[in-house]
C-alpha cells in the first residue's frame, strides 16, 4: 500500500455531499483509493452505496466537495471523460446489452480505445473466462447469470481500466458463483488493476479487500483495514451476522 | 365483416368488377374475410418438441365453417337491421344500396340464409386448405392471389402492357384498359400461376440457396450480373410505366428516403421521434427559399442542386435544435416532445408572423426543376432517377453506419443508456448525431419533393407524414433496409394504385399494424437482429423453452414469408 504520500490516490472523494433533489444522500464522504489497492465499501440498503458510485462516475454531481482522479479535480468532467481516464464500472445485476451479441458487448467495452490492438485484450478476457469465447456470437441476454457476470467483467476489462468499480458483484448469483466471482476479482486486482467493490456481503468482500469503508445513512462510520474491520465488535454485530 | 360493410367499403368497391361479369370486388372482399376467418380457425396449433403434432382433419374444417358461419350470421343480422330499421341517420353507409348488394337482391329471409351458407362454405374452404399438401396449397393460394392482384391492379398492368406495346394482351385479359378481367383472362392467369407456383414449390432448392452454394468467384459474378439486370430494368421502369405510376413511385421513393432516415433514429438509436416531418419540411422550405424567384424575403435563385449543401446544413441545425432539449429525455417523454416539435414546425410555417419568410398559407411556388449539368428533370419519370440515387445513397449510409463505431454506440444507447455511458459512450453526441443524420436524410427527401412538385405549402407537412413514415418502418422491419423498402412500396404504392382503397388508406394501415404486431412483430423483412430479439424474448418468457429457441425461430420465419 502506498499511503506514504508520494503519488496521489487514483480516485478519491473529499468532503463530498450529494443530493437527489432535496434528499441529502451522501454526507461529507471521504474515500481514498490508491493504485493497486482493493478497497470495499460496505453498507446496508439505502445507505448511499450506489450514490457514491454514481458520484465517482459523474452521473451525479456533488453539491459540495470534490472528486479527484490522480490528484486532479474532475468535478467538471463528463462520465465519458472519466471513463476515458481509466475509470470503468461493472454495474449491479450485470446490465449487459442483452440484445447485442457477446462480442458486441465486449467491443462496446473498448469503445473509447483505438481499435487496432484489441486482439490481445480479447485473448486476456478469453483466458480469464473461457466460457465467454464459446458464447461469442450468442445474444448476451440468452446467457446464464454466471456467464453474464463473466461478460460484464470482460466488457469492463476491455476498457483497460486503471480503476474498476464493481457494484454488488454478488447480487443475484448462486453462492458457488459468488465465490468464483470474488476469486476473479482478486485475480484482476493482482494483475494490477485497482478495484473498488461495493457490497452488502461484508464477509465476502472483506476476505479479499485490503481496506474497507462502512457507510451508514450516507456517512462513513468506519474506515480501516480488512483485518481490523473483521475483528471490530461493532462491525461484527451490525454486518457480519454475529449475535 | 359487419365492420367492413358498415364502413361503406363494400358499396364503394362494388362497381369494380374483378372478373367481368360474375365477381364484383365488394362481395369478393367480404367473403375473403370469411375465408380468412376459416383459415385462422383451422390453423393447426404450433407443434412443440416432444408433442405429437395434431393431425389435421374434418374437425378443422368444421371449426372453419363455424367461424365463417358466425361471420355470416353477423352479416345477416346487419342486413335485417338495415332493411327493418332505417339506420342511415347514425350510420350513413347503411343504405338500401348496401342491403341490395349484401342480399344479392333476394328477399331478406332468403338472403340471410344464402349469406350464412356462403360464409360457412368460405370458412370451411379456408380451413380446408390446411388439409391439402403444402405444394398444392401454395400453388392454389398463389394462383388465386395472382388473379386478384391482376384484377385489382388493372391500371398498373394495363400501363405495363401498353408500355411494352402488347395491347393485344390487354384486350385478351381485360375488358378494355383499366377494366375488369374477362372470364377467359382470369382462367388463363389462374392456370399460368398454378403451374408456376407448382413448379417453384417442387424444386429442391431455391435460387438463393443455389447462389449461396456457388464458389466465391462465381457467386460474386452472379450477384454483379443480377444487380446489373435490376439496374437495367429500373432504367426502363419509368419509361414503360408512364407518368401516373412513375409519380407514385417517386412519392414512394421520397417516403423511402425519409423512412431510411427515421430508421436510423428509431431503429438504431432507439429514439422515438414522432415529429420527423419537421426535417422533411426544413429540406423542402430551404430549397424553396433558395431557389424560387417568388420566395418572399430572400431569393438568391440558386439552382436546386446548389441548394443541397445548404439544405444539409439547415437540417443539421434543425436536428441539433430538436435534439438538444431532449437529451435527458427517454421513451414516452421523448416521443411526446418530438410530436410537439413536428406541430410547431407546421404552425410556424403557416403563421402570419413568419409569412414574410415562408409565405404563410400561400406557401412558396415557382420552384425550378432540378438540373444537373445539361440534364433537366421535369416529369415524374425524370425524377425517378435522382430519387433512386438518393435512396441508394441513404441505404449505403445505413449499411455503413450499422458496422461503425457510431452504430455500435447508438445500439448500446438503445439497450441501456446509463451503462453505455459508463462504457464511455458520450450520450449527448450520440443522440445529437442520430438526430442529425436522420434529419439530413429527411431533408433531402423534402428538397427533392419541393423541386418535383414545384411548390411548398405548410399543410403538406402534417403529422400524418410522420406517422406514415413510422408505420413504414414498423411494418417493413425496423433496422432492415430491404424491409423498409418493401414497407414503403406496400404502404405508399398500393393505396395509390388501388383507387377504391385510397379512401380507406388509414383504416388499412391500422388493420395492418394490428395484424403485424400480433403475427409478425419484426416486420416483413426484419433485420436478423430484430427477429431474434423479438422471438427469443417471447421464448425466454418460458425459461424451459429457451433450449428450443433456435428451432422456434426457424419455424417462425418462413411462416409469414408468403
């Protein structure tokens, strides 16, 4: 971990407040994500997890506070600009382009890149997900949930992201697939991609993440390393199912 | 059937004889409906994997007869109602004349009996065709259709044979030019086509399959040859067909140009634009203002050809103007707002306020003919060629865009706007570009329209134009160029050729839309993608059926391709 100041965090929120109309969703949120880290954001329903992601990606503009990428203020950037700068998301419930083929889905993933060197990226995705190669010409909507998750991750990887945002990767998947999925996330992180996972499944997320933030009704209430969070009694009671 | 009779169609069609002197169109149309009812009732249920296919038998015929009988009885009731009560106050079409036609001039009781029996018989026939072997069925139905087509399109064929200087053929088949078929003529046509369809069904492979089976070099030579032959035929079409048919083809071409443009906006980008006529108007008025010496405010009097670049710019600006406020809108809201824009365009053109520029209700007249070098285009026959050229261009643009980065971005946006954005698609430029490309194609249509008609008036640019273009792409097959072409031909050419039908044009559109949505939601000639989309969606509603998805599609496609 590179917390000793030299390079700025790849992505960070500083004192971010976000409103949906009159509703105050995020309250003074500070998050730092450093290069190569895997960070998770935990929280229950309606705690503001998805709003945090939307603010990071630029779907929502903070009413105060700043979003930084590599130390640069990106508040004025569009989503497309941020994606061009290396931010990519795997959305909740995969949300593939169901009526397009798997190949087309992957192509869209690489939308902002010049398309001459895509072969290597395809190979990388196929290596990680051999099933995707078999399904290449099939409509994405006809795949099983697990296969769709693979395509969604492949689609994100095609963008050669610096930071991969994952919204609830365990949502709607069988337990076996969840475990498999987290293994893959770990693998992607080991390959040098910074990963930010938003999860309700705290046990699973903390087992692979370096650090975690806990969000409660729009406020960061805990912020620590995974080991510390796993040992924290308050945390255990609220999120890890200990009684 | 009652509805058809009540709307007055039968009475309107009646004077037109299909086969002189025995079969008038009105009655034929009515009983064809009974036939169709029977056909539907007798249709064997779709067979699924693992089920015994239901055997067609007398039960189907009975069902068909019942369906026909039901229709006939309703018609009988209508007849009684007409003769007993005077309904003309409410339903103006329910005249004694209609009663006379429906009842074959018989007394009421006898007439009701005859109608019921005849309808039941037609229903049974309709169901009965399912019992025939596929080959016989296709040949019979094909030949019957041919007779009806020859008879109904008498003007077209009259013109065709006259153009080819084959007047004796007209005298043989028809009772004079534009007349009905003679009995001998219909028998000859029926016989000829029954042989033709019989032979076509009997071949082991279609021409298309054979061409596809050829080695590559030979295949491309074949395709080039076929394209050349089609071009040569197209070159002669306006000459042979004369001004009347050419005018219809020119109109269809202009609609086709618009449909190809709207296809990009709606079919690719998924933006339902109901005010598309506005862009058509922009093209027409830009050309009118720049070329006509009678343009009220500003008349540089440049040539139509020279106005095209300005038209393009004007259309692009209009596209951006319309698209900008709707960037953040989706679905229904977008449709309603664009509908508003279409109306605003027409009202502005019509307004007194802008009359010094657009001429108000008087429009702009005296638009010169299109001139390219030494060639002047004045008659509808002349305009056929430039319009054909523009349609080719539009088709090419459509094909090229489909494979392009833009095309992919549009489709991703259609599927899921926010995820597309997360992949780096700039939604703002994607929407703007779709609107602009669509606007430019429509404006070229408008420009050619203005030059061909020679004048523009605000009332031409009615909401009906937008709706018609939309119906064309829905019926033809969204996203598919051949489909849209066929849609334009069917929806523009047919109603114009069938003089009797033109009054009921929109009724037919409505019926056609309903039937299409139920039976073939992907259009006549769907793009491969849409067909799969719609049918896999249907199938995957029952998850266990998903494995049979491939088979299901294979069965669906040839069914409606008659």
